[in-house]
């Protein structure tokens, strides 16, 4: 237990902040400022990286299938097979689809297009929420829904007609199809760069497999178990199926997010560590500044252990003060960073995040109190560790040597 005199003197030294020595006061403010900035940045950056991880799992993987079953020649009895797959316990959603890749052409401009055909009776939940948000539904024959990014690049408006050019399929010829744009949507993900939606039957005709579907888009209960589930499904289904999971299409993105989170977290953690160890410099100068006070306290009966406790209290209070303010600024920053970035984009007339480069076009924030607590606890531990050496050094001071002058 701390003796009252050690606690009292430690708090007094903390409040004084080295007023008798401007250099000590400056170093003290520098140590506190470093802790505040480091903690605040670490909280905000980890929350943003957590946000990217969350958006990958909840938004991107809601419009991208966890497992995509592909049949080599097309599925004729797809309604029955869909029901069979839907009954499997690990599968949460089954959607028949047809898909062709081509080009969309309008007003002498061309963009790559991934034309996805869906049935009105079976729309993936993720895409359905996007369409509902924009007041849209799956288009009918010769109708097309375009992503906002493609529509803006081609300067296409609703009710305008566009041409979709499909390369040769099964040894045929290049074909062009005319579609009427009946709606524009935005998933706010990288899919906006290529995605167009049409009816299931229309895309089947374009793919030269009338009345068939190419396969099924599956969502599973545990997306990280998608590959094992894919292999298990091949054992249950008739011959001719293959599969592609989200690890093949977006696995690199997930790994990049995790690597960035770890590297940025480590970098800013080192900044916090450096700021915490600035306390060493501050306390060492404080020891030098107060060496006569220490000598007098020792002659009055304060033991070496009491001197250690005194400076531990001072250093700990500095750390707690800086860490508390840093956590407060970090939490407030998490609530404001998205609006701040949006305001800066508006003021500068630019876009920092574009789905042509980044997986999403906005700043996601997912602040987790467990991360905040871990950051604060680690910073406190580093601060206490940095306080030990100056405190021990102060306790070894010889009173007679200091009082002699």
C-alpha cells in the first residue's frame, strides 16, 4: 500500500508539472501530448480497419456469393436441385443465376460489363436490399439495371437504350443486344465498376442455354468455412458441378485488410510506446530538478521505497491523464471521422475512396470497446514500466551529497 505522504507528494509533483523548471514542464507536456495523439490515432485507425473488415463480411459478401456452384453444361431441373441444396443445414440462401461478360456501349463510349441474370422469385438478400433501397426490382426482358459508376461514366440516364456486346460463345459470333436502362443502383462496393442486372431468362438466351441456369449462388452460415462446404456440396450433387468460393474472388482483399490492420496497428503502437517512454526523460529531469527536495524528504524519514512510490505515482498520473484524454479524443474521432472525410471531399471537390481502386467508396468505422480497453491497458503498462527506472534512480540518491551544497 502507498503511504499517504508518497501519494500526496506524487500528486503534488504531478500538479506542479515542473513549474520551477521550464524545460521539465516542456518535456512533461511533450510526453502527455505524445500519449494523447498516439492513443487517439490508434483507436481511430484500428476502428477504421475493423470497419473495412466488417464491411467485407457484411456488405461485400452479402452481394458476392460465398460459394458459386457452376455446372459445365447448364442445369435443367434447377428448381428441384435448388430445393435440395436449400435443405442442407449449412446453406442459408440459394439463388439460381446466369452470367455473361461483355461490353456496354453508349454514345461512343464503352465499359466492361458483367451481366448477371436473376429471377424475380429468387433474389439474393444482399442485392435485394440494394434494389429495395433504390426502389427497384429485377428487370424484365430487354431491360437492364446499371450500377451508378457505369451509368456516370457512360452518361446514361434512366429509359435510355444501350448496347451490350457479347463475345463469341461456343464457337458462335460476336453479338450485340439492345437494352433499355430502367434503373440505376449503387452497392458502394467494387462491383459497381462492372455489374449490370437483367432477367434470368434473357441472360440464358444470350449465353445460348435457353431454359437452363448456369448454376447457383450460395450464402452459408459460416463464410470462413465456405471452401469445405463447397467440396461437401460436390459430393452431394450430380456430376458436372464445380464451385468457386469467395476466397478465390476476394481472399486477397481480406488478407490485405488483415495485413494492413496489423501493420498500421503495430506502427502506431510503436508511436505510443515512444510517447510512453518519453516519461523516462521527463521523470529523469524531474528527479534532477527535485533532488534537494528528495534529500530533505529522506532526512525527514522517507524511505527509499517511499521515494520509489512517490515517483511511480507522479509518472502513473501523467500516463493516466494522457491516456484518458487520448481515449476520449479517439472515441470522439471514431464518431466524426466519416463526416470529416466527407466534408473534406466536398470542400476539395475530390473523392478519396473510389471503387475503381478501393473495395468500398466510404470510410467505415467499427469501434470496439475491447480494442479501446486493450489499447489503454497496454499504454498504462508501458507507462508504468517507463516510470520504474527514474523512480529507482531517485531512491538511490545520497541525501548528504545533495545537502552539502
